[in-house]
C-alpha cells in the first residue's frame, strides 16, 4: 500500500487512501472511550439501515469489500478497544 504522503501515487491510489482514512476515522469515532456526539453519529453510521448505502459507497471508493468491512467493524466496535487514527485500515481490520 502506498504511503499517504507519497505524491507520486496515482490519482486512483490517492483517492483510495482518502476514503480508507474516512473509514479509519469513523471507526476511531465509534470506539471513543467516552460518549460524545461524534461517537453516537459514527455508531449510527455503522448500524442504521439508512446509512448502509453511504457505507457501501465509501467502501467501494476505498477498495474495500463492504460486507467484510461491516463484519469486521462490528467486531471492533463490540470489542470496545479504541482505534487509533494513525493505524492503517488493513492493520485495524486484521486485528479482529
């Protein structure tokens, strides 16, 4: 996977990295230790049917299988360990 700061990465790679970051930040918000508006919104984004198409679209742009991502995200959220925004999406998903 290319480095996010690699300006030589192709436009497609840069877009995938951007949308992977969206998924990482959503997971980080959903696993915050304290209740907050960001946490509630992120949990709703992952769990409510009205957001399913949004999640699938972001996953598609990120080059991630939406079904697999939702399964892994549910496990990560249930586990309750905070996700760091500094982690790579693949590292996070493999940690389950």
